């Protein structure tokens, strides 16, 4: 299991288009991946789940992964957030 905290830098956070990029990246990995905001968790591979967290710019989130490629998944998703949640 691997996890990392990161602050969302872009103003809109994880909303529609940026959440879609995030989910597409998460689906590239075999690991189970969760996004946690405050005390709520959502499956990082679920659009509805990610949107339900209401992540906006400046929010501190935690990405948690468990599986064969968990470290790579966490690093890739953190990299996407650091890049401003744009398609890569």
C-alpha cells in the first residue's frame, strides 16, 4: 500500500474535464486507488465518486493505492495534479 498527500493547485480542482483526465490516468493501473478529502473517500476510477468529493483548488487530498503497481499509480496521479490536471 502506498499513499501521498498533495494540494490541488488549479482553481477548478477535480471537476468534469480535469476529473476525467484523473480517472483515465487511474484506470491505467491495476491497483485499487482511492482519493481522500477530509474524512471522505472515493474510488479514483469512478467519475461520480471523484466528483462527489467536491475537490477544489487549494484542497489537500490523499491518494491511496494498493496493488501490484501502487507506487507508480500514486506518483502518476500526483504528477497529473502537479501539472494542473491537464491531459498528458
